[in-house]
């Protein structure tokens, strides 16, 4: 079954899959990397905790 994508950054309409791709494919390893690559978390900042969580989780789960 296909995993449902999740809207993480409402301000810039950035989905979880885009953040994961930035980490896995583009080598982003910090919040700042993800902000400059995807623009997620660059407006109100309300999604930053979620981005940091996804970052840690993805790095751990994929042994990056
Ligand atoms: S929800 Fe991501 S910057 Fe506002």
C-alpha cells in the first residue's frame, strides 16, 4: 500500500516526501540545508520542530 504523503510546511506547501528527498538524495543534514534546498520552514517557522524530527528520524532509519 502506498504511504500517504503529509503536508509539513503549510506556508510553502512542502510535503514530507520532499523533505525526505532533500535528506536522502540531496544530502541535506541540517535544518539550514533543508531550508535552503526546499524553502520549508522559512516563513512562520511553525513547522521547524517537525522538520528537525523528520531529519533525525530519516538519518537514523536510513543509516545516513
Ligand atoms: S509552516 Fe513552514 S514556515 Fe510556516
